[in-house]
């Protein structure tokens, strides 16, 4: 509302500008002496529309209004005037009283959609509640020749031929259009054809070719006018609506939301100038598609929706259950066949029940099918068409291990043998015992076992709703498999088949691996034939076979077939193991990865195969890496270590050790490689293991101190450089240095620590590439002044107590 008031302030601009003055409005007085309340509603809204089209902001509107001389009091009058008019200037479709709005084109929207109701709906209500229906008049069709022109219609007059000219004229409030050099021509109230004839006669004076036939005249509609139509009676939203002049009676009904709950769909009157023009029956359209009475509307038409006269409920086994409106004198047959679209396929036509209101309450009426044409209906009748019960009169069922499981007529297959002949047993059917389910008179289900190989049982007479289930042999036994393990490409479990041999199972498992042994193939078989029922420690029998490369059996004993649940194990060749590999890198002649030749390959053997150490290599700085124990641990042991590491406190040494062993893949192995190369077979010339890594770096030229020194830096190495001098070169020990724990880590992984004698310390000798580590003590928190004073007072007090005790003992 605030925006509307502020836009209305621009009205002062129109009072002093002649370009916004309309011919049909009275002259506006001077701004300084103008009384806003003296303006008519039409004048006020006309100026307001121009203000809304300006595009100015609220602040700009108010500023310009004041520049034009509009006072604060006049601005207050504008706001009060807008408040008294309500929100009518917003352009709502519905109007009331004599206050008219600017005319707008028909939107085709129904703002009064009916909500879904539980149960039955009134037939035809979906016509007004469907959001996909608009019923907007088609504005792209050719101009109807019988269309009656009125005020605000726009005509497009096209002259072509000898003369060429196209003009557009709008019919004013006087019903005229003004043609240059001709003057005003009254067209309101004429049809399009009549207007065309009149214009041809009038314009022939200016265009003589219209008479001779050299020039032609064509008249069509441009923008069409709006009309106002009033809906009264039993309408969802009665009132006055602004629609397109091409709107029909159905368009107006849709815009208003349609008939109300008590409104009639069959008696809708169109009243024009006090006379009833037509009575519209919506059922003609809904049932027959007839819109002959859906006439075009005119300005000031009145549509009256009457209350319904006869309405009844139709439910049950009909094709279109709904609430229908019937005409007086119609019978039940007409309602069901014409309105409800007839009986459903499942309808029991002799089970029709009517609930009817009587003088004292409801009553029940039963109607037979042959009485429908004579049964007169009354308003509020509730018709329920019964359905045929969903049960069979002559059905028997065959299922399970048969080729044609289905329902069968008991009259065609009266015995069990006849039913089996039609359903046809499968080859794997278990014939000794099948189950026949049947319903007794009390509707309880009983089970009867039948032998499908017994002539007596096959002659058993069947009854309605009997159901036979035949089991297959596969359903009645455990799923049979055989297992193969060992050196196969795809070991696993496989379904057992009669006649299966070891060679067949090997083929199913993808064949043998290269390391598979063709000898000592084992088969474990369950012991089944034990009649003693005594306890025993033996559960399986083991058979051993030898296979050739062609998978043919060489042992005659192996010609026996496999049995269900046999387990075949193919062993591997002890000498056909996968070769491990080790790596050597750095300053050797041929660095790379080497496959182990034997299980007893040593370090010296690897250096020989690698071509020896280059001159630039430093054997003393070489290091040896080997897989941690976790690489060799199996799953359960490794999981135990992981579980222990989670349970231990984070501050324990055990926790740190476990974390280290679980996170590192390889660890440094302390080995004297020089002695291993120079003395093959010695203790340092150890056996290699898969994954070993040896790295020979270049000869180092520096050493470095770490930890509790003031400056950690590298120092060039020279012969005679001692650990003490390296510490001095690094700025000496730091305050928290643990001097006694100093140690040296050599490039080959060996460690030497400081040796403490009575008054002397011997530091390890340095070599090129060595690293000196000085441990760091944890900082102890110094005592505060208060703590020192408290401790001192405690000692003094304790001393006084001791002196007192000594004096007392003397």
C-alpha cells in the first residue's frame, strides 16, 4: 500500500503538464488551490495509472511532486484518498459497487480451485479444479463476422490495390473512430461485416477505387475490449468479473470457480437486458461435447446459477462413481447408463442397494436389474451397485515340479490323475509324497498327503479350491557341491553333477598353476556308511592320486567318480617356489633389482652380480634395509598387535614400540658390509631375504650434530675431527643437553655411545657422514617464590620440632 501511495504523489506532475491531460476528463484546477477529495474516482485512477507507468522510485516521485507545488497537506490527502479506496487500484479482477478499474485482458486463471474431497466428488467439479484447463478465448483466430463492436475495440483498416494504406483506430466512448480527412464514424453496435460495409461507403469519397474495384478494403480486430459480467446465485465466488469480449459463458463460470456446493450444473441462465437469453446445461458438454448454448458474452451480462433440484450418489461397481445431478422424472436406469457410464465388468446387476431419507430416518431399498427402468429416483438417494465376490466356483490349482503350473477347471479335470495329466510332472518330481491343500466347509485349510504313483490316490475326486503342490527332488535335499583347493587358477566350490571326475573339477577351476604338483593329489570324502553309531575320531577318508600333464589318470584306482561334498587338494612343487627379489642401488656398476637364485644367496653374491662398488662409493656409509616383522606376520597375530597398541597408554615405551613396528615397512639392519665383501661366508655375509634393499651412497664429506646443541649445522669432515670439536663448532651444549647420553650414528647404521669413567668421558670417533646426537632433557618447572618460602618455613618448623624432642630426652 505504501508503494501505491508514493506512486500517487506523481499526480502533481500531471496537474501542471498538458501532455497527461485527457480529453474526457474535466480541467484540473491549479495545484496550489486544488482539493484532492474533489476529484472523481475515475479521474483519480486515470492519473494514478500514469504515475505507475513513470518508472520512478518512491523518493523521486515525492521530490518531483513537491517541485510541482504539491504541499504536505495535499500529499496527506492523496494517502487518505488511497486508503479510503482500499487496494482497488491494484487491478484485481473482481470489482464491486460503482468503482471501475482499468480494463485488462482475460487471464484465463481460476483463482478458486476446489480442494480434493474424501470419497465421491460432484460430477463436473474437476472441470473447474483442473489447473491444466484455462478456457482462455483463442485470440489468434480470424475475426468473427458476427462480432459486435464496442467501446475500446481496436480496428485495423487495410486498404490495398490501387491505393495502399494501413491504419489502426480505437473506438472511443462515443462509439466512434476518427479517420483523417473524413471525420468521426460511428461503429459501436455494428458487427464486423456491417462496419466493413459502412467504412467502404464512407471512405469511397477519399478512395474512389473502392467503387470501381481497383482498391480493396479489409477490416480486422486488433486489441479487443474487455467486458464486465456479473455472476450471481449458487457460485463459488459470485461477483463482477472483467473478461475478454470473446469470452463465453463457460469462460465466466471457470473464472468464478464454478457452481458452489449447492449449485446446479444443469440450470445456468444467461440474462441480458432483463431477459433470459439461454439456459446452459454443463452436462451437455461433459457427456456429449455439445457447446451450442455456450454463447458469447456481452457487456453487463448476468449469469445466474440455480440451486440443484435432484442430486444423488452413485457408488460401487459402476464405471464412473460420482455425485450426479438428475432431472425430474428420470429413472435409475438413465442415471447408471447415461451418467455413470454403465455397470463395471465386476458388477452384480441384481445386487443394487438404495439408501433413501424417509420421514423418520433412512431406509434401505433393493432393486433388481429388471426394475431399473421403473424405479424413480429422489434427491439424496445413495445408490450402491454390488460386485461379484472374488472367489472361484470351479477352480483347482497345480504347482511345484510340473511343466504347466496353473489354475484348472474342476469340471474338466475332476480327479487327481486328470489334473496331473494336464499339468505334466517334471522328470525330477518327488512322486512318493505330494501335498493336497483343500478348504473344508468351515473355510479352514486341511492338508492331505498323496502318492503320485498310487492308482488309488490318482483316482481321488477333486473339489473346488483344491491346491496340489508337487516337490522336486532338489528341493528336498541339501545343495550338493564339491570343493577344490591348492594350486588352481580359480579354486573354490562348484555344483556337483553325477559322473564328475577330478579332471572335470580341475577344468572348472580354470586349470592347474605352473607350480602345481601332479603327484599326491588328495581327495577327502565323508564317511557315510557307518552302521555302528559309535563315536570315532575319523570323519573323512583320504584318497591319493597321480595326474599326468594331459590330465589323464595314471592310477587305475583314480577312475572312481567324485561324490557330493568331496574336497580335492592339489599340492605345489617344493622346488617350484616363486623367486624372491632384492635391490641394490647407488654407487655400484649395475644397480637394479635381482632375483634370488637360491635360498642361500649372500650379500657377497649380490655385490658380485652388481659388478662391485665404484670408486665414488662409500662402503662405510652404505645402509641395509630389511622388511619388518609385520611383513611376515599372519592376520591374527598382526590384529593382536594392533589391538594391544590401542589399549596401551600413549606414554608407554611398549606403545611407542608397537606403533613403530606397525607403521614402518622396513628397518635399518646393522651389517658390516666391508667385512661381508672381503670375507665371503663370514658372520657379516648374511643370507639375503626377499625385499632386502642395499644402498651405496657417494663418499660423504661432512658430519653434523643434532639435538642438544645450540646450532645444528653440517661441518666439513677432515681426518682427526673429534666429537668434542664438532660440538664446539655447533655452539656447544645447550642448557637442557643430556651430555651423558651422547651417541654417534655411523652411515652403516651402527651406533656408539659416550663411555663414562671416574672423572673422564670418552667420545666416539667420527667418520665421514657420521651424525652426532645429543639427547635433550625435559624442562623441569622452576619453583615459584611462594613455593620456596613455604618449603623453607616447613624445614624451619621441622627443625624446631626435632630440637624440642632432643631436649626432652635429655
